[in-house]
C-alpha cells in the first residue's frame, strides 16, 4: 500500500503537480514534496538523474549540503584509529537573490563549517576541531565537481576523469590526516526513488549519495606521531534544504561495514515525545552495491547503556543495540555497536550543537563482525536551531 | 658603669628622628604640609605627564588584540592597500605539506578607516572632533574564533533582531545588512545605542547612516574595546570606504605552541610569501611605530615635566637648609652631649627621606588624578598632529608610579644631602660664652668657577648632533644637556649677578636705614642668597627661553601661512579629524565642485602614508622603515599661486611641468633632515604594487609636518595608485564672489565635506600650534611659582640667622613694619639679581631652543623672534613679586627671640 | 674617693691663636678627681676659649689637653664625640635643653647615647630628678619651666651618666640671686657626691666660692691662687 502511494507521489511530481503548503497531515503517508521552501531554496525531488563528476560538487540552489567521510584505519603495527571529516555548506541567500557581483574573497551568501576528529584507540584519546568560514578565499565548494575546502582542510577529486578522492584534514593545531580514497563499490543513492524523506513536512527530504566502502591509504598525525595507515572509509554526500521538523528532537545514525562485504546504513529520527518518527529508515547494501530500503517498523534501535558527557552533560545511549532483518537470509540479526571508547563527543563550540560521533565495533553474539561509525545527535539541546 | 654598649649610629639617628624631628613637625604642621605639598606637586606633574604620554601611545596599538587574539605579525603594503588575492596567495605559499608540519598560520584580513560622527551645523575646530576607528573584519571567522574560545553567543547571535516576513532571522542575517556595525560598550552607554539604533557618520565625502547590530563582545580577561572602535563586516566596509577588493593589512597569528626559534621560521616564510611590496611587522614594532612617531613630542613633554620635579628638589633643599639654621642651637647641644657627625647626618637624611616618601605617595595619587586632565590635552595634540586618538582616561601604571616615587625619594635625599652635611658639621663651639656671636655657615665659594666651567661645556654641547632612533625619529639629547648645564652654570654664577643688583640699587637706599642694611648683606651674599637667586634664575630663564621659542614659532608659522595659504576656500572630508585619517573626496564630487562658475583656479591634494627605508640614518639598521607622506598636488598651481619657502630651491622649472616631472619630486625640510638627503639625491618611493625612483629637485619649508613629505605632481600620483579621488581641494574664486555664501552652499550640497574659508583655516592652524604649547605654559607657571616660594623660604631662614641683628634693630627702635621693609628690599634686590641673570640666560636658552633643539628634533628652521615686551614685563613682575613675598616673610615669619617665651 | 695618680684633666702649655690674635697663651693646669676649679676673669680673657679646648670642642694651636691621660689632639671628631658622651658633663649659661624632649627625656638622653636600658635609664633619671627637686615636673617641656627649674634639669642631665669631668659655664648667669644660691649649693653637693672634677667659669664671687681652687684668666694666661 505504501509503495503504491509513494510511486503515485513520485509520478505526480514528475507531471508537475506540486504541493505548496508545508503543513504536515495529521497522520498516514507523508505529503507530497514541495518544489521550493518558503525561503526560496529548492527541495530535492524524487527521480532525479545525477551526473558525475558534476554532482559530486556543490548544489548552490539548495540550502544545506554536506560531505561527510568517516572510517577506520590501522597503522603498521596494527594500531587502530577512527576518523571523521565533515564539510557543511549552508546557504544564506537563495541563488536567485544572491549578489552575483559580490563574489570575491568575502561572500556573504554562503557559510562553511567543518568538523574533523580522530579517535586514537591506542591511547583512548579523542581530538576534534571545528572551523567556520564564509565562501571566499578561505572556504568554498566547486559546482563543477568535488572540490570543497575550508582553510587547509579539503576534499577533492584530483582527476575528474578518475573516481578517486583526496581528503586532507587538519584537526586542531597539531593533528590531522591525509588520505587517498578509492571506492570499492559504486555509489549508492539512498531513499525511495532517490529521495530520502526525513519527516512529515513537504520539504523534509534530501538526496543522499553514498560511497559505502572506499579503500583508504595515507598518513595520520596525532599526539605528535605521524603514522602511515591503511583502512576503509565511508563517504556521504547529502543535499537538502531542510532537515528536521519542529517536532523532531534529533537523530541516531550508523554506517556499518560488515566483514562479509556488505554495508548497512540506518537512521532513526526521534520525536520530541521520545517516539521514533516513521520516516526513519534502514538500508542494506549488498556486495554488488545494490541497496534495499527498509522502513521504521522493520528494525529496532535500542540503547545498551548510557554515557554522560562531562563536557555537555548530555546522556548518550551507547553502546547501541540494533535489530534488523537480513534481506538475504530473512532472519533477524542483532548487533551491538560498541564504541572503541566512550569519549567521542564533539563539543559543538562553534555550531552550538554537541553530538556524539564515534568509531565502533560491530558485535554479533559477542564476535566482531565489522566496523561502524555511529552518530547520535540532539541529546544536548535542540538540534534544529542550527539547521532550520 | 658607663659600659661598652654604645648604640650604633642608626639607633641614635632613629631616636633623634623620633624625639626631635617628628616632634618639630608635629608642633609646626603648617611648614611640613607646605613642603610636602610642593614636593608632591612636582611629583604629580611629572607622573601625570608620563601617564598621559602612555595613554596617548597605547591607543595607537592594533585593536585586533582586543577582538580576536594578539597577532604575532602584521602584513601591510608599503604604499596603498593589498589586493584580496593576496590572501589566497599567502595561504597557498604557507601551506605545510600534508600532515608533517605542525600547525599553520592564521591570516586575519583587516580593512580600517577613520570616520567622524555626524554633526549637524558649523564646521568646528580641526582635529578636535571625535573620530571613530572602523575595523572591517570577517565576522564569520571572528564568530567561529569567539565561539571556539568559549565566548557564549559569539558575534552573530547577538544580532537578535527579528527580520520581516519570509526572511531569514537568526545567525547570519547581519551579513546581509551592509550598514550593520558593532560598537563598544562605552559608546553604547554614552549614546544610548541599542540593536537597531541608527548611527550617523561621515565617511569620505558622504554622510552614511549605520545601524547598530550589537555590542562588541568581550572577555573579562581581555582589555575592553576602546570607546571609539566600531566593527563592521569586512566586505561591507570595503564597499563603504571605496576599497572594493582591497585590504589594509593582514594580521598573522602563529600556532600557539611555536617557540622563539619557530616564530622566526614563520616570520621568514611569511616574508618570502609576501614579497617585496609589503612590510611585515610584529606587534611590538607596530606599537613602536606609533611610539616612535610621537617620541620627540613626548620626550619634550617629559623634559618639561622634569622641570617641576627639579624645582621640587630645589625647594626641599632650601627648606631643609633653613631648618638646619633654625635648629642650629639644638644640633649644637646634641653635639656637645656627644652625638657624632654620622649620627646627625643620618638623622637629617632620614628626615629628607621621610619627606620624599610622604611626597612620593601623595604625589603619585595626585599625579594619577592630574593625569585625567593632562591626558586630554596630550591626546588632543597627538590627534591633531599624528594619529587618531581620543583617550579620555589614563590608568595608573605601576612602573611609572614606581619611577615617580623613586624620583621623589631620590630627589629628597639628594636635596637633603648638603643640609645634612651642614648639620653634621655644626660645631658645638658657639654655645659657650655669653657673648657668643651669631655664627654663620662657612660660605662655599664653589660657585662661580664651576659655573663658568659648566657654561663652557654647555656651549660645546650646543654644537653636537642629535640622537637618532630607528625609523628616523630624533632626540636632541646634547641640546637638552646644553640647556641644563647652561642654566645650572648661570645659576652658580648668580652670586655675581647679586653683586651687580646690589650695586644697581645702592643709589636708592642712601636715605633709608632698612634699605641700607638689606643692600649691605647683598654686597657679600651668603650661599643661601646665592641658592635663592639661582632658583629664580633657573625659573626665569626657562620661562623666558620658552617664550622666545614660542614667539619665534608664531612668527615663522604666521609668515609661512601668509605665504602659502592663498586659496579662498579649502574643502576636505568632515571625517578628517585626525592626522591619520585619509578620507577622500570622490571624483564625481570634486569634479563637480571645481567646474563651478565661481571657480577661476583650483588645486587638489592627494596624499598617502607610505613606508620608506631610512637608508642613511646614523644609528638605525639598514632596513628600518619610516612612515612619511607622499603628496600629490598640481605643482604648476603651487608655483603660480603659492610661494614656496625654499631651503634648497630647484635649479630649473622642470619640476613644475607635468610633462617633465614624472621622475622628480620635492621634499619637506623635515624629510631632508630625517633621511639625510638633499637636492639631486634619488629616492625609492613605494607606490601601489611597486615603487618608483624619483630625483629630489628641491627642499621646501613645511611647518605642518614633522615626519617628512615627498611631493610629486598629482597627475602621476593618481596614476601610480590608480584612483581619481583627492584628499583636499583648494579653490580660487573670481573676484567679487562671496566666499562665505559659497561656503554655505557647498556645505549644504555636500554635507559630508568640511569647507573652510582662508581666514578660518589660518585661524585653525594657529590654534593648533598654540594648543601644542598649552601644556608648556602651565608647566612654566608652576616653575616660576615654586621659585618664588623658594625665595620666601630662603629669606625666612636668612632672617632667622640674623636674630641678634634684628633684635638689636628692634632695640634701636625699628618697628615691625621697618623690619618687613628691610626684608622686602632684600627680597626685591635678590629677585632682581636672579631675574636679570635669568633674562640674559633666557636669550641664550631661546636661541638654543630655536636653532638647536627644535631644528634637530623636528627639522624646522625658525626665525628668531624675541618677545621684548612680554620679557620686559616679566622682568618687572618677578622682582616685584619677590618684594611682596619677602615683605610677607619679614612681617610674619622672622621668628625673633623676642617673640618666643622666655 | 680614691685619689689616683692620673689627673682627670691636664693642660700643658696650651696656646690658641685666631689669625694674628693670640687668645690663649701657654695655659697649664691639672685637675684631679673630686677637685673643683673656678675660672674667673674679665670678658675677652679667653675663659670660653679655654673651656672649648678642655671640652674637646676646639683644638689648641699648640700644647696638649689630656683627659684621663688620653691626649685630645690625637682624636678625630667621632672619638671626641664619644669622649664627651662618656666622660664629660656640661652645664650652659642658657640651659640649652632639647626643646622637644620632656624634662625626664632630657635627663635620660645621655644614657640613651650610652645604650643603657630603658628601665635603668628611668630609674637613674628619676633618682636625680628627685635629688634636684623637680621630679614633679618630669613630664613638662622646657618651654613650660622657669629658669631655676631649667637649670636644675640641666644639672641632672650633666650628672646622670656619672662623668669624670664636669664643665659649667656661668650656671647662675641667667638666674635671680635666690635661685642662683640654690643652684650653687645643689651643684656643690652633687659634684662632691659624684666625685667628678669640676671646672666652673663665672663672674660671680658666690659661684667661685663653691670651688676649692680659683684661677684667674687675664690676656690669655692663667694664674692660680693657691687657696
């Protein structure tokens, strides 16, 4: 039933019927997606056809965009590290109102925020940093292909004819990493019909493009040591113009890379009243890179413990217990996503939003079956403020 | 039984201090308070000048430290502005390879402008209007930085104003409002500004209405933003101040962990990345620029303030000496009872030290209070002559207070040394024998010979060159020493002046007993007489010398203005209230103005501050840079209309022809002195994005500047800097045009401009010059006052010495009034001697000030002008005042034995 | 009193000249402990000058002065001061009390200079003040005393440190006859009690009468009548 309705919506939008109103219906299927938000930005539509390498780049017409790379890597002696690097683009003025003449070194139309973190499992140390800059000489993203930078951190596709990426990130004054990334699987577009719905609102949607598994090699510097590393990364690129509705408190997300060559992406949207938003979803990616989308009812996200952050006072529900249905076997699988160590919270000094983002082991019946990155947001104050 | 336990000198001295000195003070508190008061006055004046100097210089330093973090280095173009592209280039050049390098340099671009608050109505005085320093900073980067440092709310969230329907409210909205500005807490309180309030300013030639977005956030552990600081988003200020795509400077912050060696490496890398058209400075050297610029001015002030301290020292000496006389009998008894020389000396030195401590404490507190007033005067002058500052308060700097306190104690000890020695050498002999005659102190004849020696040294010093600092600023140390030695030497010869004075006045004393007695003492003046005369001579000569300098200045400047200011109307931006405000008039505006029907001839001046290397400074390093002004005018106009005052005139007229003068320039006298250049020398002058080689065609006089001016034809300058704006306009009007009327019209049409008539401008220039000297007048007045008080104290002690003589006179039937007349005459002649000597010395001192000190410090040639009438008046008033003081002393202060209880 | 061989005071052909003026012309004398000598003579005869030399306050042009066997001319200023402190007591015609010190403090002063403890000072001063009958004025300042009271205080001060030599310069010169007589008898008693040698300069016959010996100064020479 649901599937029919979604297709109907998709067809309707293809034929140009759009929903202007943003009011969420009382219940049932989410309303049709609007074409533009009330402040003039485009809304990602289903059935979009992406062209690469161009669509790895920025989409100026949309308000919020991020490129997000996480991963696990190992030094020559087997030392384990986790890392995260995120570049957020936030448009202040819609494209049609932007001051076209005021390009130059200081644009007022767009802001960039970068996060970077290293989890050093050897010492149990977590280093992270945030940076804020306007588009101009110190930050920017190309619309022709992947080339986003803020300060001296950057993510780019050095050769537009080859699908390989370079990630250089500075984490604070004396840490950082420099990785060459090569996709081991093709790009996945999550969501039904290419759109990932995030709630009941007609503008709450995103295009969610992911390389769920990339080969990583390079070097990492932390605690005064420079270590050559190899490992596996996960790269997300999300494009949207609005993320959370007013009745949503935050989300929990995980990107899981199983040892059997499959991946799982899951996000659970939490409502203010504590319930799970039906827009939450889980996707399996098989060895060939085909994604299977599962709705909220088919998986269960629970906490297997709590950790209170001494910095923000937030209580994060880690480790995570995740129950899902394996589409290949049809059986229910239960994993425990266990952090390498608990203190992996980004304090959000600049964005104003502390959240937990950490490297985890995936345990099934006590055995390690893979690695994951888990993101828990909205446990310390309202998340929506920064993203609304 | 009389044991060997003789107490040490300190114990005895301490005992004497407690049981005699302090009790004397307690019984005559008035004397003690007066002395303390005068010493503390000297200390207060000195300290207040030092604090005011500090405050005025402190305001120059970079404001970036207040807002973000203290930068480690500043990049600036040698001339003009830096292009925005510079940033990306720097960033790439500084990139560390991958993860290997530790840390990176943070680059903070800055645009800076000086503007003035909008004032309706008449153009006020130049240089006295308040100014705002507006900094254009990347608010987004600043916001991030503030948040990272834990400043709750950062910058942008302060803008809590809700915008209209359908618009974005919240964090980044302020970026979309090009007139949004952040102000300081003090300004917000003073003008009652809230988010949304309008703030009108004059920027360049326009009135601009800014909108207050909030108050500059600050951390309690950092210095507060100065009141006149405004902060805008960088691109907004670029647009408003006509600098699209340009930056004034880039502040660089090194990684926190960088130690000394690493910082050097970063400096090198920055230099290499920046290239030759920009300069790299550390904050210390940046502050040093402001400090250097005003060093000459501030040192002059400090010297003058030391006059107050010296005079205090002199007073202490006189007073302590008088006290020794008064307590001579007591000292004699103590000596007879077996108190040793050293114990007596120590007791008196302790007394001097206590005075110093008391005077020091009171003086420091008083100095702090006084500084609040002097700082306004000093900063007004600095503002008018050097750079924007309107510091209103001076804080008590511990180091300066310590120096002032130390000086108070040191001076007291120094001043007390001779009296203490005199006391220690008081023999007990005179107490035996009923006919013990009044014993007078051995007369030290050191004076005259040493005095002449000092005068010779002073003469030699007058020919020495000045001390040169990095950056070309000069200090006439030898000149000041010459003045000091000259005055002291003349003082030591003062006794001979007394003889002259006594000789001159003897015809007037033939028929008066008291006058005869008074004169007789002066024919053989005691050392006490000499000291009093010396003090007066000092004060009179300094006052007279300054008067000569000031009148020479006035004459020179008046003639200079008469020669050079010929236009009928002068126009500039209303925002140019400070010497470093380079607001300009846009081409549209000035072209419209000069094409008006009433304008028969016109000139426009364009100027830039540039950094020049002082290649040939005597003591500086090879690459020291000095700030000078690069001015462009129509040299042909100048030749037509203004008469240059030449120090070295050009050999031919090539420099006045646009077609021939592209490689030629004229320099001001101050420039030539500072950089040791003359006609035919060549200069490398930085311009936008490069430099030009110019040959000096002539050197001219310019009293409006002490830093140095390089003058070229404006046409070329506009080309080199690629802009058509101008800084000031001079208009010559058709005969019969009503200048005032046209002025009013122009002001109405262009409210952002200040328009001056010729008369008004001349008046303004003189007013600024007088303002510069206002502080010296005050200090001189204090000097003379204190010298007169010293005279009074001296006379009191002289009279106290002559008790038996006075008693005899009383016995012979002389009345109280008669004794007062005697004292008065003696005081009159004493003062006359000191004044005569002082006036003579002042002429020499004036010449020294004009031809040596002024020339060496500022580089100006002045014409000597002696203010005959004021000096003559002075020469009459001082002796009369001396007579008056002496009369008062003779009447009430003689302390004769008959007045004491028997 | 033990008579010793060493005289307290000895002058040996002391001469003093001021320029061409000869004020003392070969004065010699000897004074033992307990002896008293009155010096009389007209004004200008050199009495005061001699007193200055005896007290170590002035130096003879030739000849020597010995105090308890030590020659004064070999001493520097400090040594002379210490000598005065320990060995000599002085009484002036014009009293010369320290104006800011009370009566008691004036009397204690010589003991302060000798490092005597506070308690002992007080005891000794009080004893003497009692003896000279002005203990009831112990706290007064000199400006509040009568002439007689001041001189009593001066006497007490001159004797409190038990000097070997007492020099008195016209002690009654500024007092009326009644007071003067009292002072003289007090001086006589106390001197004998203390055993000090006394040199008394005076014009008064009465004053001279309290001394055992009498010397006359005339034109710089001293002649003694053996009494």
